[in-house]
């Protein structure tokens, strides 16, 4: 939480040749994220924590739509963070890029 952040994402994208029912292209991604967020003043106090996660994602885009939107279904596993938060997160989003 904060008004400043740093984020590094490493991602390996796999552009599949699957064309399901001549309607959808399917691909995948493997990723690793590391980052931190802080209030401008807190960075000087060293009261911030770097968090890391890794995961796999499925990418689905329509071959019949001109909108260019891609459905992202990601499963991420946290390596750090508060013990009260589930280490596995499932994220569903619609993005404009693979």
C-alpha cells in the first residue's frame, strides 16, 4: 500500500497454435513478479517489504472479434507476505494484450 511502487515482471509467453472451434486462439504464460509499494516518507524509514510471486496463466483471444481483447486466467503463488493471506491466488481479467 502506498503512493510509490516498484515492480519487475519476468514472463515467458507461449503463443499456441490451438484454434478451438475456429473461434478462439489459446496460449499460455509463466511469470515471476517482485515488487514493493510504500508511502513516500516510509521508504526512508525502511518500513517496506518486497513481495514475490510466481505463476502460470492461460490466454484466450477470439479470432472472430476485432476488439483485440484477451482473457487472462492466472494462478499465482506468493513466496512472501502476511500469513493471513492465502498463498495461492486465482486472477481472471480481460486485457488488451497477450
